[in-house]
C-alpha cells in the first residue's frame, strides 16, 4: 500500500508549473510534503509592529508596517527629458523606526493608488542604503485590509506567519501556496510510535502542521514546535541508532596486545606515567579492540591532554596483535608533525627491519600527496607487504592504489574535517572492517556529540598531563591603548631572552592572491565598515623584523608554501633555530614545540572561539608557563570583544565551545560538512534542545534494539527514507 500519496504529490500538479518551478529552484521544495515542512521563520501579530530599527543590510526581509507618508516626484532624466520621469517615495513606520520605499518609472502607478497614508501592508524586498538612510527599492507588497479581515484570516488567523523567502518568492506567496496544500496535512503519516507520542503528550503530526502554519495563539505555535522538534530529533537519532546497530553486527578481528610485546616495550621507555584519564580511556579502547565487532569510538580531548599518546598506544597494541594501524591527519603539516613525534617517542622501536632496531620494532611510514615518487612507492610497498606496522598520512591514504597487508585500526585526527565517506573509504581497505578511533581537540557539547557523532561511543580526556604549565591569556586593545601592543612585543623579547620561542598568528597570508583588488574577491563587510584589511603574515613578519623584534630570528609559515619548505621551517623552529614564527592557522592543531611559551594572535576577533582555544594550546606545552595575547582593534562594547574576554577568562574548552555555539547561528553548529544533518534540522536547536535530543536518543536506541528493521513502525520508515533519500549524500558525509 502506498503510504503517502498526498504528501508525495508534485507541487506542479497542485500549484501549477510556474510557481512550482520557482519553489524548486529557489527553495528546493518539490512535493506537497516539502512545502508543508517549510515552516514560518517567525510570526507577526496584527496590531504589533515589526522592528524596522533592526533591519539587516543586504538581506531580503519581510516587514509589516503602516504607510506614514507618500509623495510623488516628477523629474527630468535622460529617458524623460521633459520632466516626465516619476519617482514615488513612501515612508512606512512601525513605531520603532521608519523606512523609505522607492518606486520608479512605470512601477509607480499601482503603489501610488494603493499605498495611501494609514494603509497597513506586508512589504518584502532587499534592504539597501541611499543618502545614509535605509530603503527598499521596488519592494513587493500585500495590503492588509482592516475593514474586511479575510486576507489576514486566510493566511493565519490572529498571527501572520512570515516564511523564509527569496527575492523571487515573497513570504505571503509562500503562505498562500501553503494554504492551498494545508488540507492534505490530514493525510501526513505520523513517524512517532503512538506510545511515545501519547506518553509525552505531543499533538499528532497533522495537528502540528496545521498549528504551525495557521496558529490562532502563541500556545498553538508552541504545541506545534514541541511536536516537530521531536520528529526531527527522533528520526535523526533512529538513523544514527540503526547505523550503530548495523556496525555492531559487522565482524572484526579482535586485536589483543601480546604480553611483553611492542606496547610493553614502549611503556617501559616512557619517561613519565600516564594520567588517570589516559589510563581510563586506554582501557575503554583496549576493551573495544578485544571484541570481534569493530570499535567506533570518538576521543574528545582538551588541547594538550595527550590524545596522541592514547592513540599511539592503541596503534602499538594493534601491531602487537599482527595488524597494521593508519592515522589520517587533515593537513600535511600535521601529518609530518605526527610522524616526527611518533618516531621520536618510539625511538628504536620505530626502526623495524633496520640495523639497531629493537626486537619488537616495526616500521613507521609517512604518506602524503606531495611526497616524491620514490618515497611514495617505498611507503606503499611497505604497507602492502606488512613491513610497516604504522602509517601516518593525509587524504593520500584513501587513494585506490594504497593497499594494506592487514589493516586493523584506523585513527582519524581532527574528525570534523573528514566526512563519513572518507572515513569509510579507509576502513574499506581492511580484510574485515578495521576498528575506528576518531579524535578531536575541539570540545563538543554533549548534544552536538549526540547529533553529529551519534554513531560513535564517546571517551573524554579532560585532564592535562603532569608538568603542563598554565597559560595566562590577556586581551590587548590595540585601538584604545596602543602602548599595550608595544608592551606585547616587549614581552615576546623577554621570552626569547629567557631562552624561549614565540608564535605570532595572523588571519591571512598577504600575497597577491589575498589582495581583493588583484584577486577580484570582495572584502568582508567588517573590512569595508572599518576600512582595515586583515593583518597578513608577510607584512607583519616584515614589520616585526625591522621594528620591535629587530635582531631576533623571525620566520614565516603558511599554507601556500611548498611542503618541503614548510617542513624545514617547522624543523628549525622545533630545534630552536628560530625565535619567532609568524604563521597562519596552519599551526592550529598538533604542532608541538614545548619551548614555545608565548603567542600573539593579531586581529584575534577574526577567529572563532574554538579556533582561538586551539591556537592557544600550542604554548604552555613544556615546564615554563605559557602566555597568549589576543590583539584586537574592536571597541570594548562589541560582541567580538566579549568573545575575546570569554576566551581570556577560561581555559575550559567545553565551556568555550558552549559559548561559541550560543554565539553562532544554528546552521553553523554542525559545520559545513554536516550540511545533511543541518538541512533536516528546521526547528530543532542543537544547544537549547539538549533534553529532547537526549530523550530521543534513548527512545531511538530502544526502538531499534527491539525492531532494527522498523517493521512495526511503517510511518517511521517513511520518514527515515525521506531523510536519507533527500540527504543521503550530505547526510552520510556527516561525521
């Protein structure tokens, strides 16, 4: 039996081809169901006016306001030399502010007759500035006639829904189209199991759709949103629970370390003891590795909490058990850095097959896209024969040509930069599915972990290893107090005089490709507003070497350098041959130079909270205390300055990630790679709706454990198919 004929009906059959074409092209809506799930962004109450004072520049807006004044001007122009050119200027108000509308030429006649003082209407257009005043040029509008209420009633009872709209499709046109299809909402098949819905006192899906599009009261909107949030959370969690369930059925080779093998020899070499946290997380990982189903674990660790050590021990355990381990890093700098530090930590244990190699030694190889042919060929040969137990590399590891002898464990570093498909491509190289350990140093609030990484079990490392030093962070207000910046450079000199090193981080490189004039790139609105370009590595390095840091050894590092040059710069810095490294965010993750104690972040307001926290984690990695100076020209009261104050006030990454997410729009929460999950989240707010997500996860796990194929829940299967069909590409990119 076909379950959803009414909701699967193409819009062109219901609304006509022209309207359907615009809806498909501009809003991605194709069926009646798509349109019913295009929810209002907000609601206007009749008698309560929109805030014109808060209109965003360059955005398409819909406002409800009253005409205060309308004037028709006649003027001479090239097209109308005899003074027959006409311009209609209409001023509208909502009590909070005024906004000018302007109509030209033949477009003035209709509004001139209709937009009389006292008339109320909905206006839709793009906000621009003319003569230092906000205006809408040629806005579309729909009159709200007070005498006969029917127009308003036909849209929304007492509340007027305003829909996410585009220049081609005003909010009220979307509203009218929804009114046309709304009767079909009665045939919407409910994805929530009846027991769950009744137990939580949620309205039915048809009722929720009716109430969100035609609410009579604010309580109607609340009922609808509560219900629709549950749909989104539950269907997404069922998808993740089914993925977990399917993964748990897969076979894998159990990898138990040999007693007195490579891992034991490595532990005996360590000059320090592992933290309690490292021991606890290692036990969770070793327990997973010992099972005959693949491990799927997310390791979250504070910056500098020793995740690499935990991952390396898991890799050694796998090699002990006869398998190979691969570590996937997002950048060449990071892959080289990991390779170097792993080889250093292992010493002669990394010299398998070489003279002087220890008894249990293995070979540790590096594989990146920019390696020479001979190096790549040798690395690939070592992997195929099993000579190399450990490989560290970039996306180059995923290529079809790369074959493993027996891949047992995949470690993915900085998981948010890889999609699930990339993860799976590497996992597909095992004879049986290898175990998977995913690491991130970006602390993730619990709800986001449940939503984005819902197919993984989670371990958290929140203790710093002994001997790590505290990092003092300060905001340097360069505009208000220029002498503070001079003092910052003095502090850098003092650190260098005491035998230490420093980083200076800038938001851009500063070569020709970066120049908006030469590259044709538009400047950001902030730059335009402040008439200041973002500070660049090449310029800042030059100014420092000739000015406040004259006499010190200053070098630069950025993403466009040749990989060999980057590696050479990092080696010199790590060896202490460079005093100050001026870099872009290529040093953001994984770079480990314990002697670097100071970091100055220029234009710090241009970086996100989590990114600043990551960058700051590059200092204070040795026994000397760290210092991080956040330089900004933003005024004291600005939101950017508040953000920097928050970063300076705490070293707790989880606290900062929460602040970060609260300050960003919901769409960014799941990141660019999470676009699939994002498009499915229309009313669910990942931070605010923590409780709903946690409960939905429990319910989903229960339902899937009892009935993995969802045979008892046809409505849920339909919703799940819709989610995965519509978004399979992006959705599976999700991790």
